[in-house]
C-alpha cells in the first residue's frame, strides 16, 4: 500500500474559471501512473465522496496517458471571489486527495 502522495509527482488544484475547480495529478514514471490508474482508487465515485458532491458536479474526469496525468474538473461550491469563498484561486483544494491509498 502507498499513499497517492508517495506515487504522484504533482498533486494540485486551481480554478478553471470562476465556477469550476480543476484537480491535477501528475506522475514522473509510467509505472506509478499505471499503478494508480489500474487500482481503481481514483474514480468519479471517490471524488464525489471526498468532496461531498454529486456525479453531476463532476464536469470532467480524464486519465491522460500521454502526459501520465489525471485531470478532474468539478463545480466549485462557491464561485471564485464571491462572498463566502475561502480560496479565491482554488489553489488549496487538493488536500483531500492526499488521503487516497493505492494498492
């Protein structure tokens, strides 16, 4: 077992416009990428559970083999920069991914 943080080279979040948040998970090696991809631990269902959202709020979920990366775009809970927004740039929303364990 390994934590996603031990296998991924980059785990980050950022705005994808004012109404969406993008989560990127990038790997240095093809082996680490394939291990995570084939584990089934990163899925739409898992993202919904970690972020307490519905499947309709997941706008994009892509395994991008050529770049050894995973890109997930979800609806922001609060539009960027509006009252109640806690992270205007969306740059601190990737932390829930740190808890994912990979077989």
